[in-house]
C-alpha cells in the first residue's frame, strides 16, 4: 500500500523533507514509527504525535491503504 507521510516543524528539519510517499505492507502506527526511526535515526530523539487522515491516533491503530500520515512536533501554547 502507498502512504503519504508529511513532516512538520522540527520533524521536517530532522528528515530533510516535508513529504514523501512510502510503499509498505499493512501495518500499525507502531510499526510505521519503527520503520521511520530506522530510516531517520534522529527521530528517535524527538517527541512527536501522529495523525492519520487528520485525526490524532495511538500506536495500535492499523493504517488503511492510501492514508495520509502527519508527524507533528510538540505544540507550545498559551
């Protein structure tokens, strides 16, 4: 299946890209994060949240075909 991965803020700097297409088998978010951390080791030192099709999800979520994945840096607010 094909996934669109989007990186925002510091995560775009760490990966040196804002978006990429990834071909993978059906997987959970946990497996995807593991794959991305192997591809981009600096992600292992960075906190981030994951959104699938614009909804924040947990690591056990199973990703569907053609999903849009966003890696979001920590938010600061006031």
